[in-house]
C-alpha cells in the first residue's frame, strides 16, 4: 500500500465519479421536470432535427385545419344566401303563373304581380350585393368567374375555377358547323284537305286535328298551330305557299318530334305512318383554338383544355329584323362559319390553403346571382336577357318569364349542388384527413422527443443513490492520507 499526501488518487477518482453522477442526476431532473427527452441539441442531434421538422409540420397541419374550418363556414354562409334567393325565385314563378291566367286577370292584377316581382328582383340584387364573409363579397361576381362575349351573337354563359383568364384580345370563337333545327316539310293542297287528319307528337305531348267541311290549307294549318300552342309543343308551324313546315323551336340534334298525316306527303311520306324530321345540327367549333363540344347553340370547353376547360359560350348569330306588310316584326338569325366573335373571361375564384405545404390549395368560383346573371341561357320570344328584364304585364312576357325563372332556378340549384359537393368532397374529407395526419405526427414527434417518465424515474433513483454513495466514499477517501500520521508517530 502506497501512502501519498500530495496526491490523493482515490479521492480524485471518487470526485470524478461524483461529478459524473451529479451531471446524470441533473439531466434526469431536467427530463422529469420538462417532460422532454431532448432539451438541447447535445441530447440527441439527429432526433432534435427530426423533431423540429415534425413540429413545423404539425403547426402547418393545425393551421390547415383552421383554414379548412373557416372555408367551410364561408361556403355555408354562401349557401344560406343562395337558399333565400331560391325562395324568392319560387315566389316569382308563382306570380308569373298567376299572370299567365289571362282569363281571370285585369290590368291592375297584372301590375300588382309585376310590382311584387320587381320587389323580389330588388331583394335578389340586395342579397347578391350585401352577402359577405368578413369583408369579402360572396355573390356579386367578384369571387367567381365572369365573362362577356363580343360579335356574332356570342355571349358568355358560365365557367368555373378551372378556366384561365383570357388574353387581352379574348378567346376567339370559331364556328366550323352552323347549327340547324329539326325540320319536317310536306306539301298540302286543297285536294288533300277533305278528310285530312294531322298529328304531331313532341316530348310526350300529342295533338291531332281533323279537317272540317269548309277548311282550306291555311285554316287547317292554323288549327294545327293553335292546338300545338295550347299543349305547349316546342315547334314552329308555318305554311309558305303550299308547303307545310314544322320546325323545332330550338337548335340542335337533341330536339325531336313526329308527324303523321292521313294523306301521304303532307306530314308523313306514308299515310298513317309516323315520320321523324330531318335532324337538327349542333353547333361545332373551337374556343381559343381549343376543342369544344357543341350542344344546340352552346360551345363548351372540354376537360383537359389548358385554358378553356369548363367555359361555356352561346352563339346566336347576327339578328336580322324584318317587317311584313302589316308592320309585324320577325327576327331571324344568320350564322357564319369561321371566327364569329370573342369571349373575354376573368377568373377571380377564391383559393383556400387546405394543406400544410405550399401549393396545397383548392379553389372554387362563387356564382354571380344578381338578376343580371340569372337565366341568361333561356331563349325567349320577348327578348329578355336575364331575370332582371322579365315583365308579366303582357301574355307573351308572362310565358317567357316562366322560362327565365326556371332557368334561373336551375342555375341556382346547380350552384348550390356544386357548393355542397365542394364542401363534402373537398373540405370535409380534407378536414378528416388533416386531423388523422395531425394525430399521427404528434404521436411520432412524441416518440422522438418526449420523456418516458417511468424510465426516467428509474434512472433518477439510480443516479441519486450513486451520488449519495459517491459522497460517502469521497469522505472516506479523504481520510486515507491521515493514516500517514500513524507512521510518523
């Protein structure tokens, strides 16, 4: 046994272990008090990096959840306003139907109906102008897609958030096939009239008229025209010279009817056999140089187009106005092939940040529901352009008003359906996914960074016992040099 008084090696070793155990005890106390296994970069450098990245992602997911919930509230606010407008349109339709009851109405009744309709139109305009979420207007068109057509009877119908803004010169509208109406022609002479029976079938409706003893071609055609109007057949009937012409009211291949005559060659080539008309043609062409599908007078950009996806325009041709000898106005349409006009489109759809990373957005075009934006696709004899123009003080206007209001209700219900689908399939599913993602990220980050308290308590107890033992042994080691005194004695 070597005894030294200048250097107490045993005490130095005991002191070193005492210091190590003290640091371990302090670290255990830090982890127990903070609840974290990693409190500084030195604790676990790689774990700290991964944990901080996950924390940033968790914060992003939580904010995306808040954003999605806010977007849902905005959509619900919009749909509530649309529901009120829909109620107003239904009331307007009731009034238009009441105005259609010509036999029971007088001038005052029609004026009263028109006054209430005008008031409903003002309410629609007010809702459209005033509905907002925060300071953002929702239904005035500033948060949707708007457009205007120029030249050749071109008009903007609709588009959604997928369409791009048009260039300054607009998207050119090129017509490659001129639309036509389904047409049935026959020849009727005075010799055909005795015993003649004519039948028209269209859209599940049927009219049949029979010639009386004193009828001539003009009177029997007049009877057919009146009977068709009474049941609401969507056909136009004319007698030009000795040619009987039955034409669909609307353009396109979807329009169809049947004609039957008891005399061959009048409406059907064979007596008593139903004959279909020459089919109408849908318009064909392009929008902005991209493929478009034609239906009737409308062209629609197809899915996959870079610029014009979802864009719908109508081409009605240039109007030609003619007056007959009695001063009656007739309006016909002249169509041309080639570039007939342009449409200018501005996409101001709202974008929602529904994910934790850049680019994870979803957008939606809120509809324009002002009176000037509803019912624009309804063709009518009164020349009404939209719901704001309707006038029920005359019989034709009352009938056409119903067409426009029905088109407006279709527009509105379609917009509500798109809003509901957007909320259900985009926002609600995204919200559920984000909540699951946040839960799993928090669990993963906790595994990396959080302390396991039971394990830390075991370590803490061990380090505390070791520290107490080290303290006692250091005291013993400090007594070793004192044994030298016994040798000196």
